C-alpha cells in the first residue's frame, strides 16, 4: 500500500508539473512576430518543480513536453481556428526543449548541485541554451525556414541566465526557510531535553535519599525483626536499580544536549525564535500581545540551549499573566563583562507576599480547572539554569513585572 501510495504521489506530481508548465508557458513574451520565438514562465515552472520534488526527470520532461504541445495546439484550434495538425507541427519544437532540458538535468545528476547555487545556476543556464538551440534549430528547419541571427542568440543566452538564476534563487530561498524551520524545531527539542535532564537530576537526588533511608531502616530492623529487615533491604536494592536506570537515561540525554551545545547561534536568532513561538502561543490563547525585542549588540552564543529554556519559560509565563491584551519586551544588553536580560510584561503582576518565595522549588501560581498545579519547568529550574551560567535572577513587580537576569558575558 505504501509503495502504491508513493507511485500515486509521483504520478500526481508529474501531471501537475506538466499542466502548470503548459499553463505558465502561455504567460509569455514574443519578441519577433514573424516567428514562434517566445519566452514564457513554462520553463521556470518546470525547473522549480523538478528541483523541489524528486521525480523521474526524463519521464517528467517527456510528459511535460507533450502536454505543452497539445495545450498550445488546442488553444490555437479553439481560438484562432487553426487546423489542429498544423498547430501540432508548429508547436512540436517546444516539446524538444523540455525533452532536451530533462535529459541534460538527468545526465549531469542535478541532485548533486542543489547545495551549490552558483554551479547550479550556471549549469541550468547551459542546459537551457542547449535546449533552446535544439528547439530553434528544429523550428528553423521544419517550421519557419527563418535562420536565427546573432541578436536572437544573444537574447536567448541572456534570458537563459536570467531565468536559471531566478529559479535557483527562488529555490534557495525556499530551502533556507525550510532549514530555518528545522533548526528552530531542533533548538526547541534541545531546550526541552535540557529541562528534562534537570527534572531527572532532581529525581535522582530524591531516589538517592530514599535509598539511604531504606538502608537505614534495614539496619534498624535487622536487630529486632529479621523478616522485615530483609524486605527493607530488598526495597532499598530495587530503588537503587531504578536509580541506575535513570543514570543511564541521564547520561544519554546529557550527551545529546552537550552535542547540541557545540554549535553557536546568534542571539538575535534566539530572540526571534522566542518571540515568534510565543506570538503563536498568545494567538492560541486568544490574546492580543505586542512583542518587542531590544538587542544593543548581537553576538554568537554557545549557551543557546540554556538561554532558550530560560527565555521560553519566562516569556510564556508573561503571556499567561496578560489577561486579554498587552505588551511583552525582551531586552538584551551587554555592559562591561556582563550581559543583562530583562523580560517585562504589563500583565496582572505578582502579589507582594509571593515575591520572596517565587523561586522556591514547588512554587506555582497556576492551577487548572480541577485545582491541579501547573507542571511547567518552574521558576526554581529557571534560577538553577541561570546559576549554572554563574548568573543571578531577580524579579520586580509594580506597574509592570520584570525578570532581570545578569550573566557573565564569557559564559555566553
């Protein structure tokens, strides 16, 4: 079934390419009235379709060429009352263009050059010049009998370069946008994994304490009740096994997070990612929130995973603190050897009595309809992440709420 579905998708892609190319080829410029010498969008659509979708190039070229010829011939028959056979002969050279272009793309394996825009553009230009030359040679010999001159050759080469590099530029823009989306997803995954390692580390510490308590209970019971003492020892051993399993998971997650931290990301890119993600979150909550990002000096950071975890949590909290509409400002400034990060919102604020305990483990002010507390990473984890970067964080809540983070710049 999967193989059949793949074949169906491939067939649909080929037919869609052929039809769109045929329609696009009618959006054209014909510089010479005495000859069917045209420049249209058809070749642009065909080339971009072949680059974007992995299809059998030669098969796609043959079907596209035939579709273009039939489409043009039908239009001439219907609107210009030209005999269909005559129209077919007149437009058949166009099929040779797509045949030739597809063969060139296939022979030189264009897939290898998709990551090399300059080479791809030059090769595509050469292929178009070759294909256009074959088309116009056939047109000259069997249709118009009018030889192509130097001016037309120059125009043909110029248009080939323009069309090819336009397509390559468009394709590169699409790929860059897609890569950016994938990088954002990977960063979010890395950030979430980093937070999970914090939870796991906390859980391992608790298990260590429980194991120690169970072993102490075993020693106490050993002198008074041997049967219960053995049960206590078994419990301690089982808890210890659970801890070893968690240590293995923790080691694996830590390796993944450390590998992700080997890269460097621009601070402006991280801030853009945070604001875009939380803009979507605010829309999901049906809130009208304006996001402002201020950065006095851009820089690369290797602590992107930690920063993303901190910023996403604090900005998401700010989104939730705003009732219907408001504003959130994310400011990053470098001063001497320190980098200051401020997240400010004009939401409902934090009660004065909560300020001293807001970073305590387990503290939360968010509960669902059933009265159950939030399971977010919590401000205690945010503080722990900042502390690992040798920084500090504090909060001010008056007319607006500000979380102010100070981190040594060399840690970023």
